[in-house]
């Protein structure tokens, strides 16, 4: 998408009149020039912005824009909205596919915040970022589109009405860019935020943050793109400071299976006699038992209503990973299977996030497993992309200087368990962001590296 930024600017001499109680006339002129300069600089550094058009009657402002390699239009002193409309027409004629309209006095203007704002926008419908006082801090509008800018008092509501004509949906955007610098109190608040941002945190710690906004998944959904959109939104709107390469996105297996069509209609299953007998003995659904057996390459044990199997993936687990819980509106009629290639699913999600945000975090697909020697279940990683599933500490000294001989950390599984604590089993939250685990980056990372070699398996 080719996005052109439209930057309306009245005059260095007349700007920021409401700062008069705090700043002298000369200081206000300097402040106005610095605001324009830093906004032009941020837009020039933003990867998501292809072109910048300053619309202003001020020759000094236009000269400053041109010195940075940007376009500058003389609007002849027309009112603000007419000046913006002039810029939009010029961008449309230049082949832009969307415009970003920004004022020059945003407190948190930066290339990173601009890119995050664009990455959190779908690109198909107009987007609106409202300021705390009901004004408009940013407009994102696909082109070509006939609309009349509505900047002024309470402009957010006016823009929403204008842009929703003909049944269009207006996306509500969230960003630190919402705050402006209009009054002395705005400037004081911005200075306090800057001081807080530069104060180091007492500890690094570990963050497990649920990601909302996905909704019910159906077979055929473009799950990687949907997840990328949710990740971009949380990176742009939360206080985490943007997405990082060492973050990990945890995705529950159930939504991957649904999107990929790994679903079986129980009504279509004819159970074999062995499945009917076992189900009758232990009070199970014979159709589900049949699906479990079909998914198994090896039955490890069938006893007391429990079926332990090995799947084609190499996983040894209960019921071949066949699951009837959290399957959505058709609960009781369908079961889900494990994804056929969980590592491949994780790679596709990671690539979609990279394309949407420019950042490629680690991605794991998680599922709940039981464990030998222990009661209860915990989530483990059945698919991995971008990180090493294991951290081999053999040959390295421990805290006392002793050489470790057998320690291999199951990093991906530990991250999966951390994510499950943040998500829960009943909250319908299938996505989490984990920060602070610091996994080793590995482009060839795979959950298969966590599988026990058959000749080491004491349970065979």
C-alpha cells in the first residue's frame, strides 16, 4: 500500500497561541518550528509512509519540508480543511492508495509510533484516531474517496459521521499518537511521560499478555493474517512499547486445527468393534475412540478409559490429541485433530506477522499434555518457528562452577506453560504474547527437536 502523509501547517508565527501563559512570543515561534521539524523527521523515517505533503501558506514551513526531501504545497491561506482537501487531491493524482492526515503537534510523534499505527489499520476502511479532548489526532483514508475534512472542535465525531456515509465502517484506532501539545498542561504531561519512560524498570521480569480480538475461527479462515492483525493492534495500543524480535507469540492448537479444517464430524464415523467394546466398558463415545485409533500410528496402552498413543508427528499423548472441548457452537457433534504440520503452521503465522509489522517474533503452537510421573496437565509446544525449542546447557558451568552434564531446558514448553497460565482454559483467549523468556533465535527451530529418541524412551 502506498500511503501519503498530509501535514497541514498554518504558520510558525501564529501557531501555539494557547501556550502564551507559558512561553514568550519568541519561544512559541521556536516551539512551533521544532514541532514541525520533528514531525517531518518522524514521517521521513517511517517505513510505512511513502510520501509526505506539507500544505501551508508559510514559506518558511514549506522550505523546511523541501529541505527534508518532502513535497510542499502553498494553499494560499485557505482554511485548514480546504488545505487538507487540497493535499488529498494532490496525493490522489500522484497515485497514492491511502492518505494519513496528521497535525504537527502530536506529543508522541515518532517513526515507530507511525509505523505501529499503520500496522494496526486494516487498510480497507477509514481509520480514526481521536484525541482525548474529542479532536482528531490522525485520519487514515483509502483512496480514491470523496470526503470533506472536518477538523475543528469535536472533530472526531464529525469525521466519523462524514466517513461513515454510504454505509462505510470507520475503524477506531488506538495509539500513543492520540495525545497532542495544545496547552501548557499538555506540555507538562508530555514531559512527565518522557521522564517516566526514561526511568529504568527495577527488574526485567517475564510478561505473559493475553491478546484479544480474534473471535470464533471457521475452517478456511486466513488464520495467520488474522493473528498478525491482532498482534499488530496490541503492539500499537498497549504499553509494551511495540513488538520485539525476542517476543514469542503463543497460539493454541484448537484454533489452528479449526482454521486448517482438522475437524471430524462424529456423525460420519463408523467405529470398529474394538472401539465399540472399549467405549462400552469405560463409558466413552465409540465414535471418538475410533477417531483416536485412526490418528494413532502406535497404541501405547488402552486401560481404565485412557488411550495413550503415538501420532504421525511422533507425539506420545492421550487420545492422539483428538479433542471434543472448546470446539465452538457444534460441541458434541465434532472433534478436532492435531494440525498435520504444526511447525509449518507456526512458520506461516510468523511470516504473516513479519509482513504486517516488520518484526518476526518466535511463534509456538501449544497443546495440553499429561506427563509421566506427575498428575495434571500442562501446555507444551507442538509447533515452533523462529526459536530453538531446547537450550542445551551441557558442558557449561552452573552457579557454583560445576560443569553440567545432563541439563537441557525445554524452553518452548516452558513458554507454552507460561502462556497457558495467562490464557486459562475457559476464557476463549487463544493468543498470548510472552516477553522476557529470551529464547535462542533459530530459523530452523522445530518442536520435533523436543521428541524423545526411541532408544532413550524408558516407557517403550
